[in-house]
């Protein structure tokens, strides 16, 4: 069995069992794949899965594993390899005498039908109503403070369209009582265009990424640190300016602090787009606790160490940095100097991450669909942070048109009793009826 890539799509031959056509995607990555296979680029990649053998020469390529898994080719077994023509020949000509090391699909995929236990027993929609009858817009940010209460933001009644710039009188940042959902405090009016990443540090300070700029060029593309009372303590990035230069950010996705106070920012929200805008980034930036730049790593792409929308970050108890590389359907794990340690692929297309004190990893998928990630449910996947293994699953909200995959939030947080909180993004908020859904842990 072989795989032939042409401009028309991807065909598995010779018996014609599966034909998959996705012309836009294949054209997007065909040139890059050809360079790798033809040794026109560095192919010394980590975590090699598929070994291509042709004329006695072995090529190890993790990128092909990613390409095949994205398109749900392993219905029973992943029994195929990629074939492209080198040396200027036309694509589509199969290379003879090629063999593949096969991987059981059950080890690399998490299809709609896969059963996993749900650790929650009750779903509370619109768990935290906003005051004065205010209606939730969308959100993606939620975290647990050091006192075990819940922090989250609202996009001031809007979505990704600058709702807080349009409604500068509204507070976007809220603290909720974890038992009752009552608002304990709020702040941030007039300071943010579109909140995106969200983090509460061990001192109770609140960090927010403002990922879009306003028309006046005076706000956005920044990270803002607030005290627990709402005082602005620090800003990173140049207000209103999207860029890659010194002191600049470009659509910052998330922010998190290490135990020693170092600050990490994931940058580049548009990288997952089929045609990212000019200047789009995919990187992690590191600053010291005073906001002084230390280093950055990563760029836009799908190889190990590259990113297509590094949407969320978390630390485990060992101080390893987990990055939700959403556009590439994976988690990349780094040390704090940017050295790649591991890549996880079992947690789907991840929008939000949370790791508990006992190193349980919660990853919420809000975007899987028949177009973006076929065969995978949205929802919260749970597993030990030390390995790429899903052991439990909180299912998504049922949806009339997304029948197979449902809809789920973008952010996730877990309190000390194991209750799961989901921050409902633009795709799930109308179905959920509010900005936060609480999934009550069994036994609570």
C-alpha cells in the first residue's frame, strides 16, 4: 500500500480502500513535505513515528505522522507512507519498493466512539451570572486563585471583535465564590480591547493578554499584570502595535509565571489560519520577574519546536512548560530554557490547559470539527501529565448541527475538590447559556 499526493488530494492505493481529498490543506504543506522527504531540509526530528525505507535508505519523519493524523487516515491501521517526487518531477508519481512501519490507530487516535470515564456527575450551565442582569459575551480565560476561588474574564458582551473597547465602562475581570458563583470583585474597565490569555499567580496577581489592537493604536497587543484589587502593576509589549521587534508582541495568546517569578508569553494567534497574515508569529517569550526580556524561541510551522497558534500554557510540578500548539493538534513540552522535551498528541486540538498540584493534566478542545479535526470530540481530556495518555473525558455540550463533535469551552480550571470549570468561547457560549459551566466532580 502506498500514498500518492497530488494537487487533487491524497489517495491510498492500490486497492482504493480510502480516498481523502482536502486540496487546500495539501497544497499548503506539500512544498514543505517535499523538501523534507527530498533531504532539502533538516529531517533530524524528535519522536519519529513513521520510517520510510526506499533503496535501503531510511528517513525518519515525525511530520508525516502529524500530516496523516490530521486527516483521520488510520481508521483501522496507519498502513501508509507519503510519496512525493523529487528533483523537479511531477508530484503524484509513487516511489517503488517503499515500506512503512505500521502503528495501530488506537494508539494514535481518539475517535468519536472511544469510551472514557467521565469524572463529573452534574453540569451547571451559566454557573456564574454577571451582576445587574448583564449578559455574558464570550470568554476563554479562567483560573483558580491561591484561595481556591474562581477568576475569569468576560469580553464585555462581545466576542473577538473588541467588545471591551466598545464598552469601556464594563469591567472584564471577575472573581467568583467557588461555592455559590457570587461575584466577589471586578475590575479592568477601559483598559483592555480583547482579553485572551489569563493567569492568576501564587500571590493572587491577575495576568491578562490583550491580543488585539484598537483602531486608535493606543491599546492591545500587550500583557497586563493586575494586583488582586485591580491596580495595574506591569505591562509587556508596545500598546496598540503588533510586531516582532524588541519590546513588541503580536496577538499574545497566553501568559504564565514560573515559581521563581519568570514570565512566559505565547505569541501568535493567527498562525493556525490556512493563510496567516504577514508578520504572523508562533513563539514563546521569556521575561524575568521585572519584565526584562530574556529570550524567545519558536517560529511559525508544524515541525517540533514550531507553533501554529500556541494558545495556552501550564507548568507541571517539575517546572516543565506545556504549550497547547492548537493548530498542530498537540502539546509541546519544554524546559524553561526552551529545550523541547516531549510532544503529546492524545489530547486533541487544545484551546486551554490546566495541571493540578498532583500533576493531572486537563486539556479542553473547543475547535475540533469535520473541517479542522475530523473524528475527534470537543470536550475536556484528562490524563497524567507525565505521559501522553488520556484516562478520562468530560463530554461537550450537545449541538443541533455539530452532532458528532459537540461544542465545548476554550478555558478550563479545576478547584481543590476536583470540580471542573469551563470558560465558554464564541463557539460554545450560545449553547451553554452563560460564560462559565461548572462540572461537579463525582462525590461532591
